[in-house]
C-alpha cells in the first residue's frame, strides 16, 4: 500500500519512496546542488510521478519505472506542453527526470535505456542585455551617491563595481567572507556546483572595496560576510536588486538593467575588446562554451543595429 512520500508530498510505492529519499540525499550531500535546483528537480520529478499515477491508474513501482518506454516519456512531455509549460521548462523537467534515472542506474536500482533516446525540447535562450560601456560607468559613479548613509553608497558602488569588473554572479559576491575581500590582484570565487575559479581583480575594484570597508561601521570579523546590510547583517540579494532598481530609475535605464546585467556587461565588453571566448568562459565559470557563445549573439545584434542605422540602403526613406 502506498503512503505519502516525504520528499514529493503525495502517495508513492514504498520502493520508490526509498529510492527518492536516497536520491534526494545524494543531490544535497554529494552534488551539493543549490536549494533552488533541489526544489526545481524535486518538483519536476513529483509532476512526472503524478502523471504516471494517472497514466497507469496507480502509483508507479520501481518495476514500472524500469519498464517505461520512450512513448511513455513522450506522453508525459506532451501532457506538460498541454499544461502550458514552455520549452525551457520542459527541458528542465526532462533534465530532472534524466538525473533521477541516471542515479538509479549508477546505484544499481534499475536500468531504463528508453529515456536516453529522448530529444531535449528546444528552447531559444534570450540574448543577454548588457549595459553600454558609458551607462555602466555612469551607474557605478551614481551608485556611490547615498545622502542619508554614505557608507551604504560606497557599499553599493563596491558591489556593483565587483560584479562588472570581475563578472561575478550576485550570489557569488554576497557569499564572499570578509577575509576574501578583493583587495589583491586575484580573487578566488566559489561558483555553481561549488566549483572554484580564479579571476583577476582590477585596481578600480580594489579601490571601491577598500573605500567601502573604510567607511563601513560594522566589523563582522574575517569569517563574516563582506557585504553588509544597514543593520550589520549579511546583505540580501533583494536589497541589491532594489538598489539597482532605484539607480535605473534615476538614469532612465530599461528594466533589463539588473545586477546580473553587470555580469553580462563584463562578458560582452571583454568580447568586444578582443577577449578570447574560452578565456571569458573560464572567467565566468561557465561549464559549457555554448553558454558563453550567447555573447557573440549580443555583439552580432549590436553590429546589425549599427548597420541598419548607418547604411544608406538600410535606412527607411521618406
């Protein structure tokens, strides 16, 4: 008899519950996935098993999972599309289920070759929207203007200068301890999947961070967070997002001007300046070169915009 599964939150066969509990622990302890990824994978697998429960009229057992055919998996993907799930979300759901089945195979619990025959739903990734070099420079200058609390202005300028100058994700910057403040020529960054990378640090980043530390009224110690909120606690991403929103309203920038857009700007401006694509991949911490290649689309798009605005045969005639 099936019981509510503690991971998925609905009824599942006992052998499936046991396997899911071990898979969940593996994701946390060995793969060290982020809480967001863990939640997404768990939710996608839950929807997959819910579909199978309705598809077969009972909660699936391990034998049922091992006996699934490619048509069964395709029926699930078709049902998710019918629910309104876009291609990118269906691709993520398939990645989650594939992850589970790969783990089941490696752990000797079951083997199902059918899932390996499926094609990933194609999703066109949006082209990154970087700031122009001029807007990026103006934004960093404007970020330092905080009339009520000058040290907060210096903090924002240091944070945004770090994102733009080193290409960090906002989470990577906010996770830095004070002992690893970027005051030298290089910075060790702990990125996705707990992978470390070394990035060079510009003098402008050194100066902005040093000015912030000199002005900050709190000292959390070397193991405390580098970037602090108004009350001396770790700065939260939502606060950084709100500060950027305030700045883009002041400057009349579009909504795409976010803290992550500074990372996009770092990569795009390096590429436009002749940077090597593989070197930029290493600096960004991308696992796949194809992710970094999106920035070539930005450069091509910008070049086409210049062409359409300047070439006499491209301009609209009155």
